[in-house]
C-alpha cells in the first residue's frame, strides 16, 4: 500500500492521505494499478483486497492521529479509500465498513470513500441505496476523476456526496490552457453552490498550484507536493509536523 498526502493550500498542512494499492511482483517489479485492478475486479479478488485496504488504511489513520494529538495545535487528518463498482455490486461494503470502524475505533467522519463516476451511471436505485447505507455510517463520499465520466450532473443532487476530486486532465493545462482554467473554475463554482469540497489531483507544477489557489481550490494532491509513499513516509511527515511552503503562493 502507498499513501499520498493531500495538502490544505491555505495552511500547507497535510489534511488527508489517499490510500493507493501497489503490487510489487517478484519478477516483473512494480505493476501499475491500472493494469492489475481491472483484473482484480474481473476475478472478484478486489473484494478481499478492498477489505484489506480499508482495514489497513483505518488502522494507520488511528496511529497517525494519535501522533498528531500529542502535538500542539489541532490538525485534523482524514483518510481516503478508493472503492470500485464491483465491490459495491458484489459485497456488503456497509457491513465490512461497520466492522472496520468498530475494530479500529476510527471516527467515521474521518473516512472518505472515493467512487468513480461509473458508479453513478449504473442502476441508480441500487447504488443510491448502497451509498445511502454507507453515508448512514457517518463516512463521507467523494466523486473521483470528476468530469471524466459520462453520467449526468443530476447525480450530484440524487446521491449523498460530500466532495469532488478534479481529475488530472483538467489540472494539466491550468496556467497554460484557458479552457482548462475555465472548466476548473466552473467545477469550483458548481461545487461551491452544492456545498461540496474540492480537491485537485495530479498537481505537478507551481503554475498549476498558483492557478488553483487563484480559483479558490482549497485542497491539492500531486507529485509537486508529494508522491505516494509507504506508511513510514507518512509517519515521518506527521511526526515532524511537516508543512508545505504553499501558503505564500
Ligand atoms: P486515482 O484514485 O485517481 O488515484 C490517483 C492516481 O494518480 C494514483 O495513481 C497516483 O499515484 C497518481 N498521481 C498522483 N499525483 C500525481 C501527479 O502529480 N501526476 C501524475 N501523473 N499522477 C499522479 P495509481 O496509484 O497508479 O492509481 C491509479 C488508479 O488505480 C487510482 O486512480 C484508482 O482508480 C485505482 N486504485 C488505486 N488503489 C486502489 C484501491 O485500493 N482500490 C480501488 N478500487 N482502486 C484503486
Ligand atoms: Ca482516488
Ligand atoms: Ca482520481
């Protein structure tokens, strides 16, 4: 597993970490999630792997929050875990989540489940009920890769989502492509009207970061700030109360 920091752009403090799966094959080396996750989904292995991810991520979060509490100031930290459509279709994620929450003692409000837009394209009634069941446990829900899917915007009204993650394809041209700037501005305005949090993904340059701040985006994630790292790396950042120098940008 790897974890990637999400930074609050007004304070430079890490406010969340996204849990990301990794597979280090003994002979083939690192295999990208885009290669193996579809196979894990087809074979159904995503269900036990996903359960394990959720347990690990929540367990880690509790440990990091404990370190934070021993430090001066109140710096909340949350964790984001990716859920695939297949997990929702073939397993009782709410049941799993209830168990993990009680085993780890994590505050449900500190757990965010990231779902791609494909969830919202399928059976609206089924997924509406499934997501409502998850929400009822107190966790938050985010739409991942926002703007890249094909579903209608009406799902923002129909589903109980709390946040959107602006996909890297839009962040890419910020500061250079006026269309990308306009699109992100529109997403931010819409999210603001619907009271959804916005996180920008895939921030790689200072220009992108500057533009995001100017557009009022509060949270960002990307190689410029930090690459996904092993849990130890996050422990180090938490222990040293690391702050990113983004406040002045
Ligand atoms: P995602 O949820 O959109 O995750 C963000 C991806 O962007 C990660 O790729 C991350 O390493 C990469 N990334 C972060 N910052 C940058 C940047 O500045 N530039 C570039 N070029 N890339 C950046 P990763 O780890 O390869 O994961 C790919 C996808 O695999 C994820 O996309 C997610 O959809 C899926 N995935 C990963 N872990 C899990 C998991 O535990 N469960 C499920 N269901 N899906 C997962
Ligand atoms: Ca994600
Ligand atoms: Ca994403």
